[in-house]
C-alpha cells in the first residue's frame, strides 16, 4: 500500500478538509467506541470558514490490508447543508487514490437516515445487516470498492438501488388436477399441514422456471406450465417474512404421475385431495388460495389476484 501523503483531500466551495493529528479526534457518534484515537486513523476536520463544522475519519485496521473504515460527524448547527456528503466523498476518493485502499466500509444504525444518505452519496452500497448493532437497533454494513463505478453515474445509481431496495420472497406452486378435479397435494416431512407442490423461487430465477424445477426435484416429474392461476400476497406469518405466491396451472404427463419419485428429504407422500380432504389436511390459507384459483380456472376468468388467499377489498 502507498504511504499517506501529508496533504488533505480537496473539498472545494471555500471549504477545506484539514488533516488532524491522531489522538485529537473527537469520537463520532456512529462508530465503535475508541477507534478514532488510535494511530491507524486518518482524520480530517471539515473547516467551513472559521468554523470547524465536523470530522471525517478513516481508520485502516491493522489486520485488514487494503480496507478502511469510515466515521463522520457534523456539529448539529452545521447539518442540513450537504457538507457531510462532499467531505465524505473527498475522503473516500483520497482513500482509494492516495492511500491505495481497495475497500472502504462503514457501520451505521438502520434508523440513521442522514448517515445512510450521506454514505450513499459517497458511493457506499448496502452490503448486509449487523443484528443488534446498538441499543437493540440493527445496523447496516455499507461498502465501496475501488473498482465500483463513480458516484453520480448511472451504473453507480443502479448498483446502489439494487443493494438497498427491498427484495420480496417469491414462492411458486402448482395446481395439478386429475379428471375428477382432485388436487395433487404433498404430505411433508418438516411440517404437519399438507401443501401444494412447489417451493421458493431462487435468486435470478423466474417463478415459472422455479415451479417446473421444484416439481422435478420433489416428485421426479416433467411439468408444463399452462397458465398463472393466481397470485397471492402472503403476509408475515409465524416468524416468516411476507412473500408473494405464484400459483400455476400445470400439466404433467400421465406416465410421470404414475411413476412419481418422492424427494424423501422433504416429501413423505402425495395425495389426490377433493375439497373436503384439502380442508382437513392443508393450512387455511392454502385451502383459500386453491379454491379461488380453481374457481377462476373453471370460470375462465384469468389470473386471480389475492391477498392471503382472499380477494382484496379495493
Ligand atoms: C450523518 C451526518 C453527518 C449527516 O449530515 P447532514 O448535514 O445532516 O446531512 P444532510 O443534511 O446532507 O442530509 C443527508 C440526507 O439525510 C436526510 N436527513 C437529514 N436529517 C434527517 C432527519 N432528521 N430525518 C430524516 N432524514 C434526514 C436529508 O434529507 C438528506 O437526504 P436527501 O439526500 O435524500 O435529501 C449528521 O447527521 C451527523 O453528524 N450525525 C451524527 C453522527 C453520525 O451518525 N455519523 C454517521 C456514522 S459514523
């Protein structure tokens, strides 16, 4: 790694970043106690005219070559003018260009919106969750690599959104009916209620691809998707986060159905259930969504949108 030069990164607009001596840096609110006073810290005062508006500190942990940790703080009266973002950005650039860092990171409480926004403006992306970070509030791990696109570019904006927008869990299941209208239902190893075949959609996988894959893995059958019978939003339930269920009408060749090979790790047995057998063995929300989807298929009214298996009240 290159040695730190003695000049400070440029800020512009009549404001300056002034290098501070190790040990003279006040402890920023947002960080792990104590680290700013050690000798591996590059700290900069943000001077706004005659005032010291705040501080940005970059610590280079001894055992993590090429990585730096950021903390920053403004005096309350200096906030609200965009000072922090430009100072942070200048120090990040300094870390990559002059100090030869390959990665700069920060830890911020999930509720600290000004810190999250200023970090984003300096090109740091959300990377993960630090559970129980401070006072029972989770934290966010933020990071930028020297190879990441410049803040302000389209690529940087998309990458930041990808890292910070919510991702919704998707589930893909199959309605497979026999000539009598009975549904193929799985008796599972890991939970009591019987369920429709299918499972969780993998990252970067489409729901339709997922249902075909799941049927192949769980039952050893080759399925073909005919239509999307229902979409049902599943609210959070018994510790599970909310999810969106895609319920597909699926056909399976009779020969495959006659030679089902159960994935024994997950499936104990399969059953063809009429409505009353389904109601006896499946969870209420499964019964609701299956009934609504079958009714829509029989009426030919197209995909039905449900919330928790019920038609929503608009
Ligand atoms: C983090 C800090 C430096 C930000 O400075 P700031 O001057 O408040 O920043 P800005 O005024 O540029 O605001 C940044 C963003 O937060 C938003 N914001 C500011 N105060 C807010 C508040 N109380 N509630 C919600 N949003 C707020 C602003 O609207 C802005 O968002 P935008 O870019 O979408 O418009 C300052 O709040 C601070 O010193 N906090 C305490 C120390 C700290 O938490 N450090 C960070 C981790 S080490």
